[in-house]
């Protein structure tokens, strides 16, 4: 842990730390995988998977990402308002009324609706530029997208409009990260390739054909196309245990493949706000679901399910305090939780607990939290509440990156990521 940094934020009771060195290392690993000829798109939707939209977007670009990928129009608008000029791809739904606000010559939009195409064309004409769009192809996920025949009809209609231009086609895999049997994903890729052939035969000049998410980027070079859309892996988390198993299996069977060294970007910490004894037989928390089997000492942390620490972790999870595991006692409350520190020396008010991340030799990973919760690592980080301040730690100088193509790191600086809570605090001064 960065104890010097922690002394600069004594006013914070809980916070997240975002590692610049981990971001740069992950991007370098992914760039090594796809090469220089493939566009590296990094997904920053959902507040950058809970890591903080604007600072993470800026840092991913500094680290070498080519495009940013978001889901909603408002996310693209926020990035532009922050002064980000890089290409942005909006992979989710954009409605016709949103078109004037999101239209931009460097903002690509996923499209499957004629009304939206018309609205984007009008916005492009009004702004004096052309809006690039990517038609989504239905290949088996049955979420967004069109059949090849319907997609070709939409493409032909778009060709007749000014202010809009078909730049590419895209799809999304249904289960590539959920299994080690990728026959269905292979079928989806084949369907996308058939769509590409049909589009080119119809005279459409496709500059970008894209389908690869994190799992596909890691597993199959043939999915990379002109661009990859890497999400969870850019934050140092594996898409799934099945993806990791497939990577190891491929390497073991054929002595080939790509095994990225991913570094988790986010750590989540809180300060102890009270230390108190519990007598043998005493109850802890709502519902009296925990009863002390012997005289215990518990620590109270100012984190609960409102802040994003899941209630399913009640009487199940643990945090790390002074390099030792502290089990959760009782139910997770809305804004606090209690942990057993009977066995941990030197715990006082202000001692730091690690909810997610590393402290000494111990670590709580997003995967471990997800397994306790019965969910996926994506949800663990994405649901950390915006009220939790995100601090971007300039720890580049202390880390060895995947390559040495970066300029010399400057003196470490901790940059607070704006949050709902910090914004309220700043407004008081």
C-alpha cells in the first residue's frame, strides 16, 4: 500500500485507488497482442467499469489506445465535453432525439434503425460534417443487430443520405467467455464474415469490421479484424475463468497462444471508524445473524451496500487489515459493516482496511468477491458507487512496464477523480 499517499487523504473515510502503471501495463500487453495494424479500442462505458470515466479514458489514450468505446450517447458527450478528441465508438442504442447532441465527425455510432440514420444524417448536415456509422449484424446473440438482408437494405438507404457514411459492420459474441467450447462463437464469426462478403459484393467499402471483445482478443487473432473492443481485460481482470483455462489449454496442447500478464487497476479501501469488544454470546448486526463464540474485538467500517459492497457478502467475505484477513461479522448494512479483528494487532480508529486489492502478502480479488456473491468480476467493480472518490495514482516510476517506449515518469502525483461525494465536499469551501 502507498502509505505516503494515504497520509495526504486523511479526510477520506473510504476511496478507490486507480493505478496508472497497471493501465499502461495492460494496454502494452494488449497492443503486443493485436499489433500496430489493428485499432485498439478500450471500452470505458459504465463509468469505465466503475473506475472513473474521464481520468481512465485520458489515461488509456496516453497509454496507447486508439479508440474509446462507450454504450450511451451521454457518455460520448461527457468525453467530448472533457476535451477528448480521439475517435469514440458508441456501441449501444442511440435514439433519434439524441442524434443532434451526440453527432460528431469522430464519433462512430452503432446503428440498426432507419429513423436514427435519418436523424444522424440531418445532424451531420447541420454541423457541416459526416457522421460515421457501423451497422450491427445479428449473428446469434439476438440482442442488437439486423439480419444480413435487412442490414444490406439499411446500408443502401444510408448511401442515399448526405451527412452520414457507412464505415463498418460489427457484432458481439454470445458466449465466448462462458465456455471453453467455442463452436458457437466460430459460427458467429463465420456469419459476420459472410456479411462482410455480401456487403463488399454490394459495393460497400467497409473500413472497419469488428467483433472482438476481451476474450476474443486474447484467444483468437482471426477475430481481430480492423479493430478490437477490449473491456474488462484493460482493467486487469480476466473475462472469466474459462477464458484463462482456454489460454492455458491452448498453450499446453500446442505450445502457442498469448498469455497476458494482466494487472488489476482498482483497489478499494476504507478506514476503521470504531474498535469495540463483543462479549461471548453477544450478537453483531441486524437480524442477530452473527453471535460471538468467544470474547471478540470487532472493527466498524463506513462501507455498506449503498456504497457498492454487496449484502450477499454478509457473514461470508473478508477484508484485509494490517496484512491479515478480517472476516465479516453479521449483515452488511446500508452504510457500514463489521469485521473481526480479534487476531489482528494494532487496529485503531483510522487503520486502513482493504476491501478489494492487496495489502502485504494478502489479496482480495474481484474474482474472489464475485465467487462469494455468485456473480462476475464485472459487477464487482462496476457497482462501486460514484460517491466513492477515485484517486488516480501516478505510480509509473515504481513499476516496470511491458515495454520501455514511454517517456521518463515524472514525480508521482495523486490526482483525485471527481466523484459525487468529492464534488459535494468541494462546494462547501
